C-alpha cells in the first residue's frame, strides 16, 4: 500500500520559491528532504509552516538517497506536483483527523489515519472505494 508523507516548507523565501517552481514544473526542481522509507508512488503533501496550511501535493518519483550536504539525511524527487486548492488550515486537519503537520520535520501518516487525513484535505476522491485504508495513486 502506498504511504502518505507530509513534507514541510518553512518561511524562508528561497524554500517557498523552490516549492512554487516545482508546482510550475509539475516536479521538484531539486530533490526534497523526505523519509528514508519513501517509495515511488507514495503521496506527498506539503505543509507550509509559516502559513499553517497544507498547500501542495505530488508523488514520490524515486527512492530517496542519503545526502552528506544540505538538508537531509535523505532527499528524493517528487513528480506530479500541484497546488491543493483551496489551501487547508492546520487546525481544521487536527480537529478532523488528529494529524498535526506542524512537527519540525517530515512525517509519515499512519495507515489507520490515511483516509481521514485525505478527507480533511478535501481529497476523499483518492480513497479507493473498496477500502477506506488505501488511496488511489494517479501517477
């Protein structure tokens, strides 16, 4: 089953621009910090810490690699990037499913919370009808 990873973009204008450029290109311009266990086809949701909102999504495009310099320890590419419209407030998501994207780094959503997390983001159309524990990959 595919996983959902919440990645963060901080308040740094360079990082925000990097995310915006990725959305415009429909893929990350440079690899993005993510969990070592991320796999191609896993869903990525970006949380903007400065805005306290979930703002974009995409799909892990390759297994992350360990890096020695820059943000890490693992980085990987994301494809199919698009904005989440409208942006979704962190407090709404916490109230509806208990997921707090405001942690200091990336996080992987536990399988038992995946369907409720997608619903809270307005992405319930990605939940497979046969199972509320899985979502449909659109790669």
